[in-house]
């Protein structure tokens, strides 16, 4: 029984959520536009209780779902969760490609949303 309980946390069994293609395209366009035109006025807000666990696990504690963290660290997630920051500040700290990837992914997993600063 203990072995079966532990197996649910193995990274090989993590959910690989795939949003509908239309949602990906719409969010990608919106985020790209925000990064190009309004990165000082737009930020990100976490909408669920989320943690990064050892073993590259992104834990959605609100809904008891687990995903690959895709390289996102606990410190980086904390930085994303700070409400005072703008996308521009995140780009300055982590780079545009990093922000685009992780913000898009968190939004598609419905763990975050874009917000006005």
C-alpha cells in the first residue's frame, strides 16, 4: 500500500495537461502583445495555491493536481507570485523567453492569469 501511495508522486506519472489549440494561440498572442506593448502595465497573478517540490514537480494544492515544473524553481515561482511586479520587471530579471514560456504555461494550466499593475 505504501508503494502505491508513493507512486502517485513519481514524475513519470505527472499529468501532461494539453489545453485546446485555440486557447494556446489566443494566450500566446495576448502575452506576446503585452510583452511588446504594455510590459510595464501588465503583471501575473497566481490564481491557485501552487508550490514547486523537489523532483521537478509543480503542485497545484488547490485542486490536488501535479505537473512537471519544467525547470521552474520555488524561488522563481515566488517571484512570479509577487503581486507588485510587472512583466517588464520579470523580463529584466529572467529574460523574455523564460517569461513567455513560464507565464504562458502557468496561464494555460489555469494556475495564473495576466492582470493590470
